[in-house]
């Protein structure tokens, strides 16, 4: 662990690099890291946010987005069922409810 915030060495190194490069976003699924990074004033996103952003920008299709959501839900990344429901509702909003 690096420091008192529970950041692992890799996360700490990624944060240093992000600050050096003046990155627009920091990508992590780790809750403690997300909190710490956001307190530094850096926009932070996780896997689910990136999937939804990609769909909103039409970099991936609705079908690809649904498949990505299903894979995330079956992965070791834990998010509540409510979060996944809200993600699917957001997807419906993006595509006007059409499947």
C-alpha cells in the first residue's frame, strides 16, 4: 500500500503519471482510489462509465454495450443491481428505448 489512502503502488504510480501529463480523466474501479483522486480535483471514471460514454458517443453499438454490461456484471467488479439497472435505463434513454 502506498500512503494512508490505501492506494496500491500501481495506482499511486498511475496517479503521478496522470498529474504529470495533466490527464483529463483518471480511470479506476477502486473505490478508495476514486475518492482520493476526486478529492484532488481530477475527474475519475470506472469501467461502467467508460462503457456508457462509449455508447453515448456511438463508439460502440447498443448490442455491444449490452454485451459489455453483461460481461461487467459477470466479472469480479462488484456493482449493485440498482447500478446496473440504472445503466440499462441510461442506455434506453440514449437509444430512445429501441432495442
